[in-house]
C-alpha cells in the first residue's frame, strides 16, 4: 500500500510540475523537472525559496501546512524574483504545567 502511494505521489507531483514547465518553456526559457529523480538538496533549497524552514527533525516546515509537504523542483533559466526565506522558528519548546 505504501509503495503504491509513493508512486502516485511521484506521478501527481511530476504531472503538475511538467504543466508548469510547459508554461515556462513557452516563454523561451530552459526548464527541467525533478521529483526524487536527481541528487538535489530539496529541503535546503525550498527553505531558501521561502517555502518554509528546516525543523530540528530535518523536515521542511511551513507555517500554513506544517510538515505535510511534497517537494519537487523546476530548474529553469527564466529569471524569477525569489521570495524571502522564512526565519527558523524551531527553538526551545515551552511546556506550561
């Protein structure tokens, strides 16, 4: 069951990214799509792109979606203005008794 869900994840995310890649390529830019198919440091790049921050558990964390994220990459020669990276929000947990 888990293996089949992994394959669905790859197919769905890659299909969406390929659709975006067609949009980018139509503007004359070079483009390449990856979903766990290349030696890419996905989490640090996503953090730099402003998607979230890398938590102490090494997962990427989003203020909106928590750590429930699927990552894929679109590498392009198109000039895109980057979002501001999130601050690292992992710190000491406070327990109130």
